[in-house]
C-alpha cells in the first residue's frame, strides 16, 4: 500500500501570529451574534455530558 503524501509539519507562521496585534485581526467573515441568538443558547458547563448515541439496526420489508 502506498504511503499518504500528507505532511505532518505545520504550515502556520507562528512568529507572525505572536507579533500580530488584536486590532490587526480581520473579523469580517464571522457572523454577528445577536442578543436573540444568545438568549436561545444552552450552557452545559458543569452539567452531566449528553448520553452517547448508539447504533440501532432494523430490517424493513421492501414495500415499506
């Protein structure tokens, strides 16, 4: 089997990120978060995690 050509080396320019000011970050592609959206949000901090989904298989007749 042929090995994958995907490189594990990061292509992030970390030096540029460290020196960049917050004012230089472009936020134009982030959608606006309205108060209505915030009111509908659910905070799960400190609560029990949601139960895991489990696979279920059923057989149906072809006419269904």
